[in-house]
C-alpha cells in the first residue's frame, strides 16, 4: 500500500487506539507492581512498515522487557491480503514468543478492508476487559518463564 493511503487509515484509527491503550495501561499499572513489574506508557511507533501504539511490561529489577503490547494497523499488502488494512493487538513475550492478542477477522476474507468505519469498529471491538487476565496468564506461561530463566531473569 502506498504511504499516503496507509497514513489516511492511520489517522482514522490511531487516536482511538491510543485512548484504548491508555485505558489498558491504567488497568495493568494497578496489577503489575505486585509482580515486581511496571509498564511503559503507550507510544506511537511509526518507524516500521506497519505502525502501532506500543507499550512494554518490564521487570523493575533488571529493566528487561518481559512482554510487549502492540496495537497495529496491518497493511494487507504486507500481510498477503488483498489490499486494505486490518487491526491487531499483539501480546509478544521475551525473545518474540507469541502470547496471544486480538485479531478481528483473522484467517477470513474479511480480515482486510478499505472501509475506515469497519476499521474503527474493529478498534472499538477490542475486549479491553479481558486483557489484564491475558497478561496475567502470559506471565505464568512456562515457556516464557523458562526462556527468561535461561537468561538469568526470574519473575517470582
């Protein structure tokens, strides 16, 4: 997709993505200190092929990034779609371990669209209330914990 078209979609969805990530930040900031963790404030990341609103969960004692959350505007051309854009909120663990996320329309012909209203509906459809529990589960994932331990990082 050309940059101007992508930028148009980004400007349509990124303000709401940022608001939702700020709300998620507030919810997670309340539970993470009990685990010795903190979360960075959401920032706009526009230095890659696909842009996102991103934040990281870090261990306070080592400053290691344990989990990353990226609310992305997907480019259908990059993702092998038929053009258009899609929405995803990815939860990625240390060393790139995929831990879950929100992928409306994933693996369907409707995953990518040229309709800004549909993209906004997908952003609004983020199940915000479920993400704190998803993060809690991810932080207990044995593969993640073992990978961290191999690098000398202990969460508990």
